[in-house]
C-alpha cells in the first residue's frame, strides 16, 4: 500500500514487476519450465536443511507448496503509468492533438506511459529541467529505463504487459476532497498563505505530462480508471470474459483530501487493507 508518492511507486511496481510473489499464471508456467530444465536437480529428492541461525529452510530445489496472495493499494498518487498514448482531452479519450504533442513531446514517456525513456530530472521549483531555461516545462527523454524495457520484453509486448497488470489485484483509493491543484509557497507566513490560497495540494505534480492526466488527483484517478476499462473495452455492467480478467477496482473515501492517516484509517481504507 502506498499514498501520494508511495502510491505512484506501488502503481508502477505493480505494472512492471515480474516477481513470483504475484503468482501470475504466465509467471508460474515460466518458472515450472525453467525449473524442469535445470541440470542435475532431482525435484523428487529435494535436500532440505534447517539453519538454526536464520530459522529458515534452505534447499537447492525446495519449492514451497503454499502461495501468497498479493494485492496492491494505490492511494491518491499525483500521476499514473498509462497503458497507451491516449489521454482525456475535453472529456474524450484520444491521442492528444499535434499542438499538445509538440509542446509536451514526452507526455507518454516512462513513468507516465510505456515509452521506455525516462524524462529528465525534476528541478527544485517542481518543473522538469531540460537544460533550456526558456523551455524547462517540457520533459525531455535522456536515457532508457532498463527495468521497464525488461518487463515489456519479458511479457512479449506492451499489450501482454497490460493484460498481466489487469489480472493482478490492484485497488485504487481516491479521497473525494483531493481536488486541490495549488501548492502553497513555504516562504509566505501562515496568515499570508491563508489569505492567498484556499487549499494546499501537498506537492501535486504540475508538469505538462501530469496536467494531461487531469487537473488534480481526484480527476487523475477517475480518468485513469476509466482508461483501464476503455483499454480492455469493458463496461460497468459487463461480465469479465475469458480473455481479460479485470481484477482492478476503485474505491472512494468520502470527505477526505490528501491525508494518508485519514485515508487508511477510514472505514473504506481499513477494509481495503484488512478486508471484511
């Protein structure tokens, strides 16, 4: 589970991780095939030893029979990694018009999309540093992101990566009041901030790549979940078909803004974490 920047991490990790703890069907098949191809290992005669210093079972061929059930909770992140290059423009999911793509050419670069190039670093004034003082709001790709490339290669393409992701148990929590898009300036006094700003976004990312996902965290959460369902052409009243298993959901925490304590200790947040 992660909130805000932690939610950004959990969402990207859930998408790109090939860890066996997810127990993906594809992962299990690959692991079994790899295990069977090992030379000199007789899985029927596994040698298991007990290490009293670590209280762990050790074995060169020990395969546990139990399975962990992993699910991810993504709460109020500033942005998401989209599965294709479309964004909601004037309420319609579409490839941005040419003028927008020219002014924000890497809007679909990792970590906002699956173009496997990392945008440049973020400067202290919360803009992207391109090395050009006159144009530092435009992200500029500088280097490939190896672990994303490996994830795409491992699943044999971005569509298969998306299918693997959508089969994983991922829950998006969104605070109904997390709608602020104003960041208060720390140099101002409390009274000045109170008079100048009606809210505080607590560091909402406001680069062009982020703004294309929505004006605030609430809108970005809503848009991203709609994007997931549209990507697999699923409607709210459709039953999941055999081809696509949709295990993602979005829950609303009413009356809560950008506050991790209130999010996770709410009835909805507690149910998300502990079930019930």
